C-alpha cells in the first residue's frame, strides 16, 4: 500500500509524537517532586499516584506536541485541531479503560502494565489523530466544538489538580488522599 506524500508527512509527525509524548510524559511523572513540589508545576506534572494525575502525563505532552507541530502540519491538513482534540480525549479514555480492566482482572497495579497501557494509549491517540487529519475537511462548527472541548479538558486538568472531586479516579492509590499531598 502506497501512502501519498502529504499523508506520509503527517504520519511521520504523528509517529514521532508517540515517542515525544511517551518520553515527555514519563519524565513528567517525576518533575513535581524534582522541582520541590512547586505549585505551578502541578498544573502539568503528576502530584500523586491517582489515575487522574497520570492522565496529565499523556495530555500535556500531547498538547505541547500539537502546538509544536501545528505550524508544520497546518498546510497539510484542514482538520488539525479536530484530530488533535479527538486524539487528546482518546488517550485518557484508553488509559482509564485499560487500567481499570487489568486491575479488575489481576486485582493490583503493575508497573509493566501501567507503562504498556500508557504507550498504547498514546499510540491510539496519535494514530487516531493521523486518521482524522487525512480525511476531507469538516464543517466549521465541528472545528469550533473541537476547540471548545479542548479548552474544557485543559481547564479540567488544571482545576482538578488543586480541587479534585472525591471520586476514585482522583484518589491517590498509595495514600488514599486527593490532590496535592503535603509531606
């Protein structure tokens, strides 16, 4: 199967994004602690061992990568922000489904499964994004809805770090606490 040059260019950047997001997200797991638990860093780095905080590890590097690649790919696709929104929503959904599925089966968390889940979720998000970027142009209102949804997700990641709901998704698996935990 031969891929046309425009699609090949987009595919290259989406696959490169899998590596960028996976490596950056892995580093973000530790950045809050490395920087002395400085509150502004909490917006993008994991502050505890809750599932919610681990979702940020895919979202923020994915968002940064989208902002970096937008000027490069905007001429190659007309669905960039729709595709990125869908991809950035897909990553946390895949992480949540896979994590709670394997937890239900095995009864406990496993680092190898966590890392595999993370990389698979990032891959699904990036490849889904590629698929949508290479489709015909969407209606303008779909683009507006996508950007609005992306703003909502961004706001949720910022807000729920500091004010997490008392819901299992936000509970630290180690301490049982929610949000930023003071030592």
